[in-house]
C-alpha cells in the first residue's frame, strides 16, 4: 500500500495534489502564527512551505523531463 502511495506521489497528479495540500496547510499555520505569535506555528509554517516548494520543484522537473528524475 505504501509503495502505491509513493508511486502516486511521484506522478504529476500526486505532486500537484501534495503541493496544493501543503500550501493550504501552510496558509493555515501562517494565519495562526500571525494571529497568535507562537513560534511553533512559525516553525510549522516554514516546514510545510519547504515541503510544498520541494514538491513544486519536482513537479516542474517532471513536466520538463517527462518523468520523475531518479533519486
């Protein structure tokens, strides 16, 4: 089951989905961090933003090269 999830995550659809989900979570944590000023919320915002950025870069690489680059 995890292998199927990994394969799907590496596809264009999976990368797009995870990028959008992580951006949504980033937005929620950013709102919380601005509202409450808690450093934990800022840290979680940064972590999810970096994850979304990584997925977006992989998606662009997949679109340009036609397949997911080997890790």
